[in-house]
């Protein structure tokens, strides 16, 4: 007697395999189970790939043996070993491996990956040949993320952003520049000059732009943002996230918002109290009046306890109600406060004029609010007081039942 083995519909087995997308061992087992599962298992296994200094040669051999795998890769992460973006010359062997990875391995692999739309660069020194390989071969990139990378100057970053014609989203986090004395050099770098053809092709139309975790008083973010405006790459910009922590940055962002403000749907902004002067904090030369279509507003760097005391400055958080009072968009639905409570005591809770905030949020521009979220970072000394205190200071807002409090422990 022959046993009838039940056959599940392909749609069902595909759904099951999709649930295993982050389990490499399980996907390998699926590939060996039956021919009908190979295609879906292979897709999930290779749609997202990370290439390290140690594994690039094995992946290159796999592509040589079976080239169609390259067409499956949609998300690519290149992970170097350059701490803070630069190689330590104290370890010659690590430098040799990194240079071979960047100048030999990656340029050999990228031509075989034709459908990458999401690109992440981590811990990479961008001064080598890797940049030219990225620009020449990955023309379909839509999302670019740079974390802990290093470059000679800001022109290298612009060289990376400019040539991707399909690029829509840029996020730069924790980078290093060797030369910050001339953020927008009058003459292009040698790398930019060698790639002039790529830079003069169709430029991208950036929709999302985010800068985070910058070195103290580093003004690269504003330089790049100003470049987007100068190159007319801002017309589709709908999401902007940028902290302000250096002299002149507040006024520079104000000039930029006059141009890009009407198109913004989401804005994340914060004034760093430990690095900005009294005038920027109490009477910032910045207005949100031009952001007439905002849907989401996030206020960052609301630091209750200030590390640096500036004499007669009564409140280093005066910028919060001032910016809120300038909101003119009738479309605001979501508002977020990121409160940094590290080192704060009970008295520091009064650093922000909560009563004025409550009055502002009851005004017409905020009538369509659907959610107000408070992210409370650290603050062991006031962990039991902070939420009841804020709720008590915002009676009008609390009556609308749209608040949410999220606390992050030390």
C-alpha cells in the first residue's frame, strides 16, 4: 500500500518559509528538504546580506559558482573593522586585511549585485577605492545608511550621496572627518574629480534625510543640508531629522526651513543645551512657521539637568514652548518629546515650562492631535516622580487621553 503524502499549497509553504527569514540554519534545511522549497528558501537567505572583512572571499566564491544569487540581494551591509571610521595603524595585519577587502574584495563583488536597493556602510574608511566601486555598480540604491564611517572631508560624503539616481533616504550616524576646517571646499576632492561623470548624471530626489550622534560642534549636517538646497535636491524632502549643537547652526537651519519647510511631513529637531549659548536656547533664531504641512513633530534633546551653568540663564529649555508656539500646520497628528533625565533631581523637572506647553497644545494647530509620546531616558533619581509630575502639569492634554509614556532604564 502506498502512503499518500499530503501536499500543501505553494502559497502556504512560502508563508511558512518567510517566517524563517532570519534563521539561516532553518533556511538551509528547507533548501535540502525538497525542490519545491528551494526557490523561496534561497530568496529569504540571500535577500539581505552582510559582507565582513572575514567572509568576503567565501561569498565571492559562492557568486562565482552560482551567479543568480546576486540577483536576490536587495539589502546589502558592508561592515569594515575601522573603529570610528579610521584604521588603527598599530595593527598592520588588520590594516592589510581591511585594505584588501575594500580595494579588492568589494570591487569584485559589487558588479554581481545588480538589484541592491538598501545599502548600509558600517565602520568603513571611505577614503579608499570602495567609494568608486559603490558609485559605479550600485545604481539602484534607494536607501543609504552610514554608521561610524570616516572620510577626509565632507566632499567625500557628498560624492557618495550625489551619484545614486534612485536615492530617496539618507541616514548618517556617528561619523568622523579628518578635515573640518573647510566643510564645503571650493574645489572638489580628487575622488570627486575622478567621478565627475557620475556626479553629472541624473541627481537623486531625497525624501528622507537624517543626521544623528554627531561629534561635538560638528557642522557637517548643516553643510550637507545646505548642499541639498543648493543642488535643488530638496523638492521631494518630506522627512528631516537633525540635532543642533553648534554656533550658527540654528540660524542656518532656519534659512533651510524657509525653502524645504512647506514640503516637510515629519520633522525631528533638538537644541543641545550643553553646547549652545543662552540666546540660542531662550530666543532661538528659528521658526517652524514655514512647515505648513507637518504631520509629525519630534522634539529631541530635552535635557532636564544641564551640565554647564550659564550664569543668569533662567531656563535652558525655553526653546521648547517657543518652537511649539510657532507651529502653524493644521495637520499635526503626532507629537513626541524625548526627555533626557540622566543626573536630574526633583527640582530639575521644573526646568521646562509645562504649563505653557499645556496651553499651547490646547490651541487650534494641535486640535487634530492623535498621539503625544514622552520618551524618558534614564533618570534613576526621579524615576518614580517624572510621569506623575508631567501628567499633573498637563491637565488639558491628559483629558484628551492621547498621551503615552515610555521609560528607558539606565
